[in-house]
């Protein structure tokens, strides 16, 4: 187990390995979301329709939902560093297979392999992060890990799209493979071999943690909350152009505002979640609700739409940092499997959100409809969070 580091004043210092792991998450997150900007090039090159190319995104999310827990169970007895390096090796293999793919089916298989590797890495890295910090700093450390994912959306995805458009989509796959290989070398140096002695080594020991109803409630909050956010975010571009009346050139700025907000939210939320977990979660979800209602009711007013995009990013990622920390707190004896199942819950929301949002648009309810849907769903998530807090209070009073 890595020794908890402190500075000269005795305060806990986040170990360097956490930042190394965050860098690896940046590479993996860029692969997950970056393909969206390359779908036209892929569809043309492989002679498939754009909707068929879009299934590469759905297949990735589904593979994360199923593959993350499955691979985690298979690697529970492996040392965590070995799991991290093995997952990155599998990720590199998936990226290389994708870069060399001569047909659509091969690329689809490559995406599934990459997704499973990403899920396994996410779960193992979360366990490593938690082993390096004390419980009072769990939220901050996990938010730094998640920061790699937000940076992937803000920086990695646009750069990956630009490279793919200029040099061909396969070039992006090669660069990500190289980035993962460099991350593996950095992890081999930064992460100590072995694992905490208190960690369970058997599948049954980890699965026992999942008999808790409160844990499943927390995972349900993640899925509902993520569905709410993605139902709106997936159709933010047409809302900006068709409802707010901005030219198409403003869409990248709106997405960048969401990205900036997410960076702010994941950092602020991570710090506040350690000291005030429930207040952070409830305030974050309430603010997401406010942002979605603003988009739904006043999205035609341009400044409101842009401000709401910034607020939505900040509140969504602050909430995610808080509820993610709660999942690991409730499953403290099973950090690796908790990380896998948490990632699956987020990806369930990432799969359902665009689909349900698209249904509301297809039904003829307009481009505001996904925001209304998101508002209803996040209100449900807030209700579940209040129920979760009440259950905690009841358990304490019964002792």
C-alpha cells in the first residue's frame, strides 16, 4: 500500500501517482468520446451509413456497462498495478486493431475491446487512488481522477477530432495507442506494486458489499442523474442554433463553456464533498435542475442559454464527484468492484439519455423537450438523494 503523503505543515498531500492515473484517464476518456467527431470520416471510409457509424458509440457504452464488472471480477486476485498495466495493454491492442480495421465489424470489435479495457482500468485506478488517501480526502482524490475525464472532453476530444480530420481518423487511434503506452510506463514507475493488506482478495468478499440497499440506491441516483444530464447535453447544439438562434459557429463556444464548468465543478465538488457530502450532492442536483429549467423555459434568450450551459457543466460534475465518493464510501471493502459498477451506472445514463432525448424530439415536442425531460429526471434523482439521506439518519438513530 502506498504511504499517505503529507506536506511540511502535516496536511495530506495528493500523491503524484493520482495525477499520473488522471493522465491515463485523459487518454481513455478521449478515446471514449472523441469518435463522435470522426463519424462522418469513418462512415465514408468504411462505406457505411452515418447511423451505423453512430452505433460505435452505443456499442462502447454497452461494453462498458457489461465489460467493466466482468473484467473486474476476473482480475480481483491480481495486484492492482498489474491490472492497471494489463488494462492499458488491452486498450493499446484495441486502438491498434481499430487503426488497422479494414471493415466496419473489425472496428466495432475494436471499440468493444477498448471499452472493456477502459472499464477495468477505471475500477482498478479508483481502488489505487482510495488506497493512497485517508477517508477524509476521498472526494478530492476521486475528483482529481475524474478530472482527467473532464479534461478529455474539453481538450482531448477537440484535438482528436482535429487530428482525425487533418490526418485521417486512423491517426487519432494511433496517437491514443501511443498515449496509453506512455501512460503505462508512467504508472509502472509511479504506482507501487502490491495492494493494501485490508483489501479483500475473493469475489465473495467483494460481492457481500453489494447486499446493501443504500449502495444500490446510490447507483440508481447515478444512472438517473446521468440520464438527465445526457438527455439535454446530447442535443445542446440544436438548442443553441434552433432555439437560441445562434449561428452554428457558436456551438463550440457553448460546448466549451460546459467543459469549463465541468472542470470547475469537479474540483470544487471534490473538495466540498469530503467536508459536506450531503449538502454538496443536494445543492449540486438542485443547481442542475435550475440550469435545465433555464434552458427549457428561457433557452430562446441567447445569454441565458450560454450561462445555463456553464452552470450545467459545473453542477453536473460537482454532483458526480459527490455521489461517486458516496458509492465508494458505502462499498469501502470492495473498491475495485464498486468502481466498475459505478462506471456501469454512469454509462447506463450515457446510453439512455441521448435515446430518450431523441424520442422527445422525434415526437414533435421540439428541441426544448430534452431539457424538460432532464429536469423531470434530475428531480427524481434529487428525491432519491433525499431518501438516501433519510435512510442514513434512520440507521444512525437505530444504533
